[in-house]
């Protein structure tokens, strides 16, 4: 099983990319919402859990957590993501904020989540150190990144095609999956992983293409020169059509959730604060 390139973006351009994608992000197929539901099933937060979601996007995790009764703060560095999420979910405290510089009080959250974001940021250790600061002793963190998925070879030809064109792009995408090492370095304990997977039927080849162009995959296409991008789209749609006509397209994708905890006797944490609006 291979790790699928769900998101292929340069860390420093991530918020700008997602700002442009925000209107269609997770709207073609509720893909990230599906992973968020699975993550919350694993975490099982109690109603009233004070949850901070970083890189919240359209609110896959944040909205689902709020629906489960959590008191959610959601931060994202893309202004359009923030305005769409705030408009759709007034029950969530949504902030425009860089995860590297959390302007939030210390030791006031019970749980921090980040769906498909930690591998994109420029300085993962800095982000995790910030999360540890705002989490209370004994609190948990859960971060997902793209991961392996069993697909019985259904996506082999697509992967080969995408790999061929990716090698033509000017700059190779930066992806940093050393999440466990960063968690350890930031002082988190009880680090473990859980594999997640979705197998979502897709109605048509065009829908599947539109899905791919609605998230970080679009950055890889945009990194091609226009002729290569057009050629890739043509060949990708041909492969999706082949899949559609030979049993139907099923979006098989995996993720790894990294779970960890702030040590209960954290010497850095002596006081508990409450998150307040506007702080
Ligand atoms: C792949 S999307 C994931 C969105 C959401 N967590 C989900 O699961 O659907 C990554 C999100 O992280 C945000 N992001 C990237 N770098 C960030 C940073 N340094 N600080 C805050 N948000 C960031 C992007 O704007 C984007 O909304």
C-alpha cells in the first residue's frame, strides 16, 4: 500500500493556495468530512470538550466536533476559509491565525486537532510547541496526514500517470511526514497512530476530476506548464473514464492519525485559563 498524495503543496504557499480553493474545498465530495468523522469516532470527545482545530479549512473537524457538543475554536491562515466557516457555523469561534503564532491563552484546551495540515506548515515543531502551550496538562492532540490505503490496484494507473507528470513540475512538492518525531521533540507523550481510510463512490469522471482540483492536488497540476497541465487533464479524465466504465470509480484514500498527550505532570504548565472571545 502506498501513501497517496492527497495534498501536494509547498509549505510557504499553502494558505494562499487554500484561500483560492476555499469556495470549492470539500464541496464536490465530502471527503475531508469523512476523515473528520472517523477521527472524532476515534477520539470520542465528551460534550463540553474545549477543542482547538488548527488549519480548520471549511470545518471538517471543527463543525463535526461542535455538532458533538464540543466548545470549538477553529483557526486557519486562509481568510476565505475563515469567512466561509464563520458564516456557516456561528457556533464556532473562528479565527484568522497562523498556526505558527497561536494568539491564544495557555493551558486552556482539552484537545487539539489538525486535519491534513501539519505536513504542510513551514515549521512543524514550532506549531506543535504552540499547541503544547495552549493545551492543559493531560490534554490530547490528534493530527492527520495522508496515509496508505488498500485499493486492490484500482488506482495504480492513476498513480503512475500522476507520478510521470509530477516529475515534470518545476519544484518537487515539500511534504514532511515526520510527525511522531516532531511530537516527541515538542514534549508530547503516549504517541500512537491509527490508520483511517475512505472508499467513496464517485458519480462520474468529471466529478472525480473536479474533486482533485478542489484541494491540494490542484497545486501539482498548477505547477505544470500549461501544455503539460492540459495533457495531464486529458489523460487523467481518460483513466477516470476507464475506471467508471469498468465497475465505477471508488475514491480509495487513506490517512494516518497521530495521537499524543501532554504529560499530566507537565512542569511547563501550572495554570489553567479559559478561552475567551477575542483573545
Ligand atoms: C488540506 S486543508 C485541511 C482543512 C481541514 N483541516 C480539513 O481536514 O478539511 C489545510 C488547511 O490548513 C490551512 N493552513 C495551511 N498552513 C497554515 C498555517 N500555517 N496556519 C494555519 N492554517 C494553515 C490551509 O489554509 C487549509 O485551510
